[in-house]
């Protein structure tokens, strides 16, 4: 695994950062994961835009241009042999001379990138797709979930709650009993043929897979969708539930809190939407 750290490519064993790095001490950084299948990325520019938005939201100045990021990513893909890779990028605020909360001046951000293996893109087929199982719990994270921060303890603790009880993911709901997202994915439901997903606000990450799916559905026009608040009652009575992310793409959920979703089988709307996603994702 060849990684990138602060201007150079090197074997992961040689990549070293200071214990004073604020990414380590405070989780003070922004990260991104971009899927790449056999050398072809999905959503590269929207992913980079989200990363720039995140850095600007927390006041990190990293002077790499979009073109420089693209070149770095291409180099990393080729140094790691192409294949199916999640490109992980992280920029932390850097290492100050002391541990002190205020943003330091004149500190260079730490820029790190590596690749992670992801599953190859598969053909959509409701009869063979694996159904995910999810738990549910109240969303206890912070109120700035739109920032893709490396401070992931809230997400990690929620994911672990689901994982410890044998689930693949955990759906989260806010104090008003509305669905937000999942611990590492965005969430969708289907009711009577209509696809529904929560509004993009500070309670959810602006998922790129979510964005691509909504754009593809809009352009195709054959599957109706609405972006609105979704109560947990609607979630429990949904015909289908999906969770989306760069690594799992569009995953159908067939079990929620140990009970079947709809008829307990992977749904037909999922199959149609996944076919569209598979067909058009490389256009982004
Ligand atoms: N929501 C959370 C909390 C996430 O961590 C992720 C991705 O890891 C997503 C949603 C999905 O985002 P994307 O589709 O950009 O991978």
C-alpha cells in the first residue's frame, strides 16, 4: 500500500506524523472517500467540492488546487495497481508546538491519502443482492453533521451499537422522531412506489451517492421521489429501505430491528434504481 503524506508517496510503514497533529489530538480535520473501479472514479468533482466546503467550514487553508488533487489521486491509483479502490483523503489542521484549542497560525495542514479495497461494482439483481439488516437508535451526534469531520466518535459509537447486535448499519432519528441518516450512510425509504429521503441540512452528511442517485432519478424520470422529513413510523411501515455510501453504493435493507422490511425481500424499486445508478454513475 503506497500512501501520500505531505508532498511525497511512500510505503504506509514509512508514513509518520507528529503526536501533536491536531487530527490526532482533536479530530481536527476533514476527510473524503472516493470510489474508483478499475481506474475510473465516481463523483470525483462533487467529492472534492465537499472536501473544499468542509475545509472552508472549519477554516483549514490547504493550498492544493482541484487539478493538483486530481493528479495526486491518479498517481495514487496507479501506484496501487488500479482495481477497486476507495481513495481516502484527509487534511488535518496540522501539528502545533503545543496542545491548545485555538486554531494555530502559520501551521501547515497535514495532507494524507491512501487507498482501501472496496467491493467491485456488481450487477443489480433483486434475487441475488444481499439484504442489509439495520438497528435503530436516537441520533446522539453533534449538530454539524454536514461537515465530513475526522472526529467520528459519535458515528463510531452508533455503528458499534448496530454491529454489536449483529446488524450491518444503524438508522438514526432525531428528537422529533424523524429519520436523519445511518451511522456511515444516507438513508432512503420507498412507499407505494415513491422514493423518499430526508432533507439535506445540518443533521446529515451531504452524501455524494445520495446526490448522484437523486440526480439520476430526476433525469430518468421513471421513478418518482420526494425529499422531505420522514417519521420513524413511515420508516417502520416502508415497502423498502436503502442505505447509500461510496463504498456500499445503494444497499437494500431487508431487516429493521429484527423485523422484515415490507415483504422481507429486496425490492423492485431498489432493483430499478440500482440499475440506473450502475448505468450512469461513471458520468459523474
Ligand atoms: N453519512 C455518513 C455519516 C457517512 O459517513 C457517509 C459516508 O461514509 C455517508 C453518509 C455517505 O456519503 P457518500 O455517499 O458521500 O459516501
